[in-house]
C-alpha cells in the first residue's frame, strides 16, 4: 500500500510553523524549517530575499518532501526538536501524533523512530546496500548546512560560518580531475581547484563568480579578516555579529548552489543533488 500524500498534514504543519514563528523573527523560523524540508526533498536550501519568498520556498519544499511521507514527518519533527533544544516552544509529541492520525497518514512518532501503524501499511523500506559515495557526501553536506542554520538561529555566528565554509570547500573537490573542455582540473585542495577552474574559464561568468568566492574565502580565512578558518589576530579580535554571519552564510549558500549547477552542467548529470 502506498502512503497517502499528506495534503492535510502539510496545512497542519504549515499552521504550526506560523505559530512557532511568533516567538522569534518570522523569516528565521521559515528558513529553519525550509532547510529541513529541502533536505528531505533532496535539495539544497539557500536564504530567501524576504519572508514572503521564504514562505513560498518553504511551501514548495514541503510539497516536494510530502511525496515521501516518513521523510516529510521526520523533517518537521527534527526541525521542532532542534528549536526545542534552543529554548523555543514547539508542539508536543501528543499533538503531532493526533494531527498525523487525523490526516489519515498511517504513521506514528515514537522517538527515536517513526513507525507504521494500521492494517495493510507496508513497513518503511530499509536500505541494506551501502549508499554510494555521492549519497554519503550528500548526507554529510546536508547535515552541515542544517547545522550551520541551527548555529545561526542560536546566535553562534562564527561557528555557523565555519560550518558552511566547510561545505563550500568540500563542494569544490567535486571538480577535481574534471575535464572542463579546455583542460583538466589538477588541484587537490580548494585554492588550487579554484585557480584551475578560473584559468580554464576566462571571460565567463564562472570565472567572475570564482573570483568573488576566492575573495570571500580569503577574507574569512585571514586572521585579520573574518578569522573563522585559521584563527583571528588576538590584537584585533572582534566578535562576528549575527547579521554579519548571516550575510556570509547567505553568500556562501548561493555560491554552493551555483557550483552544484555548474558541476551538473559540466558532467552532464546531477551528481551532488541526489
């Protein structure tokens, strides 16, 4: 039996997200849940330009994620638990299970598991084979992106930027050994990989974007700049404000999405987005 697409549950969860958002900046709440539903949909979330766009993007990711009912429910539950740990009031387990039951979705949350209930419901399939390296990489990257978003919500700007910067550096290694049509990327590490790509894509938008990425990466790495990678200069140590960290995280997320699209275009298949 195929689980029903939880249209009613989408509406219920969306309403609850709106109520949670009354306790904190609305867009931060929308972006928080957006990252979880995007991951469940096999996509990468980036910060929206406004709260209204964030709501629209969240709705889209929720609809996509709802095609896999267990992942859809887990995305909302995990998003709530993450906020609960940071002191935000979220729906309790009893309410969630009642809403799930009323929507005729035949699952129940029994932490740490989501179990199938009711007659004729097939158990959730377990993947016995080891995931491919691409799948393993995707999971690690999505976890890091979600962690960065949570750190940002907790006001831990420097750690949030460190986490998302790691994703950017890791994404760059996907280009290693790739034939770009004008040469092969020989570099093994971020700076050399980017230098190879720029040299082989002169006069293109990719070259310009890589220039911006290099500038941002250099600033964040410098002890007298952002100081998030190699440590900061003690003599000029400054706190990274949350709004500054959000700017860096947003920029890096947009660059990550761009690089994934460029990689997909170069290899002719979608590797990093599952």
